[in-house]
C-alpha cells in the first residue's frame, strides 16, 4: 500500500483488483477540490486552456448563469478548433430548453442525450446517467458530485451565495486515458459516431503518483461490481468507516454491515444533510436512523448548506469519490462514475475534510432522536415504503 506505516490493512491493490474485476492505473497526480469555489474555478480555467478536445458528461446541465457561461466558453473553444463532446442526461436536464442545445450544435459542438424517454419503454426512464465527468486533452480529468448549475457553484441571478457543499477531484496522468475510454463507450451507446482522439496530448506518468481505480457503472454488471466493492470495503474495515452522502436510503444489508463494523471495533461515522433538496428521500432515510444509532454508528447532520458530496474513506487509506449515493437509485439503477484511490497520505486529506465538515454539523443523538414527534415517524414509515422509487 502506498504511504504505508506498517499498519495492517485489508486494502491492497491485488485484493481490490481481484474483488472488483478491474485494474488500478498508476502514476497520477490528484487534487481535492471542495471549498472556496475552487472546483468551478479549476474547471473553467482548464477548459479555457484546452487545445485539442473537451468531453463532458453530466446528469444536470442547466441553462442558468453557470450553464450559459460554460456554454459560451465552449462555443469560443469550438471556434478555436477544439473538438467538444457533451452527453447530458435527458431526465436530469429535462428543464433545459432545446434551443440551448441547438445553439451548442450550431457552434460545432457535438451533443448527445442519454436515456431519452421512449413511449415503447416508459419504465426505462427511471434509469439515469448520473455520472459527472470532464476530460480535457487526454491528460486531465474532473469528477465528483457536481453538476453544471448555479447551486453547485453558488451563483444565483447575479448574486453570489454559498454553493452546495460538494466534493470534486482533479486527476492528471494515465487515468485520463482510461476514463476517456469510458466516455467513448457512453458516446457510442447513445448514438454518437466514433471519437478520434489520436491528437490528444501526450500523457506524462508521475513516478511518485497515486494509483487510481476507475469505478464506473453503466450496466447491471457494473452496478453489481460497484456494490460488491462497497460492501467489501465496509466489511473489511478494521479501524474506521467515514461515509458522506447526499441521499441515504440504506438496504437492510447495509444497515447490518455498518452495525457489524461497529461490533468489530471500527469507528463508523455517517455524515448526511440536515436539510435535503429531496424531502421524500430524506424521510425515507430517517427510518433507518434508530437501528444505526442503537448499533453505535455515529451520525451527523451537516447544517451550513445543502450537502451534496459523495465520498468514503476506509481505514484512512482507501478512498472513493464520485457520483454514487448510498441509495437504491445509485446502487441499483443509475449509471455512476467514481474513482478509488489507495494511499494513506491522500486518505488523511480525505479524513481531514471529513473532520472539517463535522465542525459544521450537529450530532444525531439516540436519546434525542427517539423523542421526535409521532407525525415525523409516520412520514418516515410512509416514505420508506417508496425507498426503491426515490
């Protein structure tokens, strides 16, 4: 394990690769982006510097101030000869008008919608492309929990507000080529023509760089692999499990696994939003709180802003960052994009971010929780019935 200090761990590259059925890509530089608007600053600056091609894949791409500013920048880059490809989810971007996409296409930008509604298969519309991915010149990648909309950037009608609390990551190195292959698969799946990336920038491998595992789920098999890796990580943590998620509607199996981790002696801490943008999902998740608290899981509610980050740190060395929430939709239906990083020093940075978030949170205590009103309990039980639909 990179950065090891002779601490016994169940997390080693060969074991994770065997379990997941995929390979780490080494030699990458990694930068966490999570505060002071640094994520969108880095994205806009990197896109402005692009020379050959830009690929974007997002669940939400709105035509608000943030989306329009990005669209204008992309049009400018297209005029400079940069090839640009955009995949947006049809459901997630439902409110974005056709003329917005038409304007991008007229500028020479290639645009494709994922999971479009079909009258012949209306139930398939529940499946969504929830990935968030930006690839630039074959050497730089952004991913995480963000979307292209004002709330993620903290920009509203020419008035700046605090953005939603999210976590993104910028990767540079060989992993960019690996994730470019993932984007190409999506592009072809939704009807795009073959993307020629032979003119991509030469990727430099960082000899001291980090190993990164792409954890992309775009099929039933991919989602099974994602769940298997998540369950393995919880079940094999010996010291700590730190989970941050925007939407939490756990299965009985996950509740049992988190409870068992506490019994093994691991510290299990769960950070959730105090207020969610999806109230029904919030109530459905609360139905599990009593069991988790009784089992000794430490739970916190982030109070400053809406929490939208999706991260996990296991034993301080194995980290996962991306788009997948701990809910039925992410783990069973959506196309999701995450990366795993095995490194103790990076794990410490992730832990530091978690601890910083705890300072802006309130602890959920069992004694107080069980005193909540009968009306609240009824709401929880009611929405829990629809856990698989939220």
